[in-house]
């Protein structure tokens, strides 16, 4: 992610005006508020600006010297990631060359792995796979509220599975409880015999069929990009265990999501604190929780205020000292 001319102009304007707000910036720079929010989100992800604790729509700029170091670190990280990607491509090329020399198949993936490209290929493959299901389908459905079009498209297939007596268990995000369309569909599923629960966050988009085949999204930001079909016993066992663990701690559709715990945090705030402690950006946290980046920033600000922290690092230290973070953070 690079800092373009618009981003520079907004950063300079905030630098010159501590506590600049969206309305004032939009008027001063002649940028629409929607476009300005996109730029502010980008600057926030680059750690060049921060929302003030007492007024989320007001921003302050990070010191230019600190900002320069952050940008350099960001670009170094991107370069390192590209170098790793090149190394992976080189390794794959070497393996394919070796396959050709030894007369093995030069294309495809190891046994038990199949790659799908694009949403149509994913839908077609799932449509074929579900026809042979005999026992159970388990699904992680992250990403927040589901579109009405996708929900309606899924109904015939789901109705047929349930009619055949297949046990269907689906996990949505807690944030979906605010989506009438998603909740209407979830209720429809339960009326036909499906089981639905919600969790504060989900790690991946996943469908497991008969504990023998898994369809796993390859891009956590856009599940339509592609997917892997996995049949390896060891991998399937791990994915099934992951699903069962999430299912056990999830909240059934008819039950209420728990309120604040003894620390004063909601489940969403606790999870946001855990994810931020892992170094995820506001945008990444938003995606995991199924909320907007603005809501993710508000949640982070609430947690920081509760901890009396002025920075996320300080919030992490204080949360750890209070025992709010488990050992894997």
C-alpha cells in the first residue's frame, strides 16, 4: 500500500490541524466525505494518523519522523513478502521441471488437493460434491452479513440436503444477528432441520463434507478468488477439530450473545483486543468480526479507553497485566 498525492494532502492537513475532523477536512480539501473516509482508512492502516479517543471522527497525525520510519518498515515488509513469493514460485517451477524429467504429471497439485479458480468454478464443484454427501455438512460462513442473492441461490441446494436427512451445521458471525436477511435465512434453515450458531469471529471460509472432503477459500479477503478441495486425512482431521472447537463455544441461534464479562468487555471487544494483540490492522480485524473498519476502530478506541491506554502497545501491555489476554496472543 502506497501513499499517493491525495493521501499526502490529507496527512499534511491533519498534521497542521491537531484534532481535524471529517467535515472540516472535506470542506478544506474539496474531497467528498466518502472518499475522505477511504483515504483516512488507508492512512490509519499505514499508522500515519490516529482517531482521537474522545471523538472518533477527529484525527491527529503521527510525528513525521515516526511516520517516515513506519512507511519504510511497511515497504520493507512488502518487499520481503514479494521476495518470499518469488522464492515460492521458483520452488514450484523446480518441482514441475523435476516432474517433467521424471515423467510425472507436470500439472496440478499433490494427491488429495485440487485448486479452483473463480466463484463459478467453486459453485459448480460444490454442487457436484454435495450430491454424494451421505452424512454431514459443516460450514464456516465468515464475512458478516450475507447478500440476499447468495442466500436465495443457496436455498434449493440446502433444502435438498436437509430433505435427504443430512446434518447441516453452519456458523455465522455474531455481527450477522443485525442482518435481517441473514437471520431470516438462518431461521429458515433451522425450520428445515439445520443447526445454526454464531461466533464472534471465524478464522476461514470453509465447508467440510462427510468429514472426508473440505472446500477451503484461498483468499481471506475475497472468497470468490479461488478455493482448494482437500482430501488429505491429516488435514481433514485438523479442520474437523477446528470446526468442533468453534462450534462448542458458539452461541445457538435462539440464544442471546453474552453481555459484558467481569472485565467490562463484550465478546466482540475481547476478540478485537486479541486480534489487535496479534498485530492485525483495523481493516483485518473488521473482516474477522464482520463489521466495518469504522466500527472496528470504534471498538479499539473503546477498549483503549477502558484500559486508560494512549496507544495500542500500551493497551496490550495493560491487558496482559490484567490477564485479559491468553498465552497464545
